């Protein structure tokens, strides 16, 4: 049996797009289109036909290449129906709980709003993958432009409940700066200390730090650890709800 393949494509200054390819059927999806040219080049280099274009959220750095990519390579465009008025033209309107197929792979749709309204994540259990864009990120999470801390905490909690072996494909290479911030919140966490050393090594070698493993995020990402009593206590928020602790961590990151 041939395993699904996922290719990480750097775009613009620090964005990532991803190709998800099902060898059994030849189906190929792209997740987000920050720029059409590098995606077309990767499809051509691999001889893959584009069948699906998945959009996580409306920000320009995730969607601006959609129309040109579709014109060049085809593909059915999937995105959040409730956000259709500010997304490129959708062929399929999605909402939380929807499922669809990419070849033999099932995709599950989660609403992970908080960074902006109507932000979707695409979970692909058959590839042990979750495409999270600017919700859960490697050692971080997206800034709250439209949502509330409670909403983002709820979104992160949905992702935290996925199987721990899930790989998190997030939308930007922000990990090194996220790591410097994480160390201010959780300085004595040995898993975080060793992860930061790995991140520094990867970035020095110009290697991407995305995707990352969910179990590692659960152990090291301060935004996912807002429900840890030690972290709440160190922020002077013992007995506060996790969403309140999350709000404090997010506010500190915004000023960092
Ligand atoms: Zn964004
Ligand atoms: Fe973004």
C-alpha cells in the first residue's frame, strides 16, 4: 500500500503551502495558495495533477494565488461557506463537521476561529496530518485579529484532542521567534529547552520547522499549556480558567 505524500512549499517571505498527494488515485490537493508560481513548479516537477484547492482563511497571504492556480491547473476550490463573500470563488462551501474525500483520503473540517472568523483546519487521519494555518502553529498560535481568547482557546482545544501522533502543518515559519517567547513563559520545561536547541539547529541549516508533532506541541507550546497549573501560577493566575490564562499568554506575546 502506498502512503500519502505531503510536500511543504515555501512561499513569499515566511508562508507555507502544502501538497497532499494520494498515490493510489493520483489525486492531489493544495492547502492554501500564498503564491501560485512555486506551487505550479512543484506540481510540474512531480508530474501531479491538481484536483483540490483547500483554503483555510481569508487573509491575502493564504489566498492570493488561488484564481491564477485554478486557471493554470484546475482543481475544485473548497473553503468556508460562511466566509464566501471575502474568499476567492468557492466551488464547495464547507462548515465544521463536513467531510470530503481526496482520492482515498478522508478530510474532516474543523472551525478553528480566533485568528479570524471562519478559519478552518483540515484534518486528514489517513495521513496523520492536520493543516492548521494560523490557528495552532509550531510553538505558537495566530494573533487574534477578529476572535476572542475564549474562541481561540476552544479552537486550540479541538486540535489538542486529535491523536498525539498527528503532524501539525501550520502556515508560517515563525518558530524561532515563538521559541524565544515560549522560553519566557515556561523557562524550566526540559522538553521546551531541548526543542529550542533543535529549532536553532534546523533554522541555522535553513530547514523548515513545520510540520511539528502534536505530542511535542502539547509538551512545549505555551498556548496549549494554558491549562497547566504551574503555568497559571507563574502568571499569577492560579484557579483562573484556562481561557483566561491563554488570554494572558497571548497578550504577552503581542507585546513581546
Ligand atoms: Zn492569517
Ligand atoms: Fe498568515
